[in-house]
């Protein structure tokens, strides 16, 4: 009697092994996406802080006055030119909106 094919145990073992491998791959892929989100969030914080520092270092009183009254916008390209930001931290040009109230600054990236 010739036996052709696999036994039930062999098929179940193969399915179990493939399931374990697929689970490990999915977990690692989700970690990569989580790390990318955290990196983008950290870069945004650096950009916002750089914009706030730019306003303080700038001797342009008109710009400061505009930030106090209406809020002002600064481009990341300006921050790079001024040396406050590395190109590595910016993957595309962003605009930061700055509002100032009683010496408190609120810097947020426009989406």
C-alpha cells in the first residue's frame, strides 16, 4: 500500500509553525510604525521649540509685536537658515504658528 500525502499531525504542525512566524512578523512591523510616530512627534517638539527660540533671539520688534497682536507664522526653512534647526529634523517644509500672551509663547505646527 503506497502512502501519498501528509498526515493530519504534519499539517497541523506546519500550520502552527507558520502562525508563530506570522505573529512575530506582525509584532515587529507594529513596533516599527510606533517608533516612526514617536520620532515624528519628537521632531515636531524640536521644531516648535526652535520657533519659540527664534522669536526671542530675533531683534525684529515688528515681528514680536505682530506675534503679540495677531500671532505670526514662521517657516522651517527660516529656522534652518538661522541655524536653529537641522535639515535632519525636517522631512518637509512646515509652518509654525506663534502666539504670545504676557511673555508666554504658544508655538504650534500648522497642519
